[in-house]
C-alpha cells in the first residue's frame, strides 16, 4: 500500500486537492482529503470525496474489490499552510462514507 500524498484534479472544475490513503481494512478504504477553502468555495466536499475514493479504487488492483470508503476531510485556509494529517492530532472538518455500487461509482 502506498501511503504517499497524491494531488488529484477535479474533472469538472479543474480544482486540485491532496489525498492520501490511510488504510485498507475489511474491504473499506480509509482516505484523508485536504482541500483549500480559498480555491474550492463552490465545490462540494462530497464530490471531491467521491473523486478521491474512485481514484484509489481504480489505481491500485488490490482495492478493486473494496466495498466502501471512509473519507476524512480537512480544510486549510491557504496553500501555504503545512499539510494537515491524521497524525497531527487535528480533527477532520467532516467525514463522508461511501458504499461502492456498480451502478453508482464504476
């Protein structure tokens, strides 16, 4: 499992955001998502969370059989802020759960 941070780009808006795979347990992907509030005021967090979950599910063959994803979303005020991570003790701004269904996300 690769735990490095990846920069993803939303196809509709072109907004870039950071995402990191934290764990894969019992068929569930645990993902950290960091967004810049200045760059993403009109983009829904759920839209970005779905994009992140789809990326990790499709990018790594090990995760193709995943059943769900739990995405912890952190926001930062500007790009100059240091990367926020779960290990820093900061609580996520929100958490979104997604159940993968063939007709919904594939």
